[in-house]
């Protein structure tokens, strides 16, 4: 199954109709997902405008939000308030390493051990239902640029 089909089938599984706007959104996200790069919604909207798809901003935001809730897209929230999205290569649980300058995102296959999560639950009297870990810093390229200044 290609990436666009994966996106539209995820929406279909929750009863969303396979409309032309959703197909256009899925196709645009899949194309951006081919590179593995993260993207802001404004870039997605720009892609859809350049293709003259006629998809409205509200439809894009609603669809992206739904895809995040379905765990088909990952949302990365930056400290500066920016929110970027990424079509991940895997449905498996994973975390991210993110450059705060260029917004490069790398998938990490590491996680807290279940015993640590259980210890947090007990100590804080909290039932943890899910978690995500995002580590922020500078990628090698941005680190080198910072040193040159």
C-alpha cells in the first residue's frame, strides 16, 4: 500500500468519506512524506494551492488533526510555538530527535522501560495511557553553522 492509500484508508476506517479534497490532501502529504521531512500545515496548504485543488484551509486543518489522532501523522511541537507534522515510516511506537533550527526530524527506536513508566504512575498516582518523547537540539549541519558565526 502506498502512502496516499495508507492515509485515505486510515480516514475510511473511521467513517470519513473518500472525497476529492481528502484525496488531494492525502496525495500532497504522501508526496512530502517521500522525503521523510517534517512540514508545517502552511506548506501543505501552499502545495494544495499550487496544484489548484480548491481545498479550503479548514478542511486541511481538520484532516491533519484527524490524521494525528489516528496516529498516521506525528505532530512535533516546538518551543517557539511552531507545530510541524511528519508522515512516519512506521506504525510502531517511536520517538523523535528534532533540530530546533532546521526542523529536521529523526525517528528514534528508543523508549523508557515499562518499569520506569510504572514507577512514574505509582509515584504521581497517575494512569499513563500513552506517551511521546521529543528530544530537541541541533543537527550536525546546524551545529557547524552555529560554530562558524
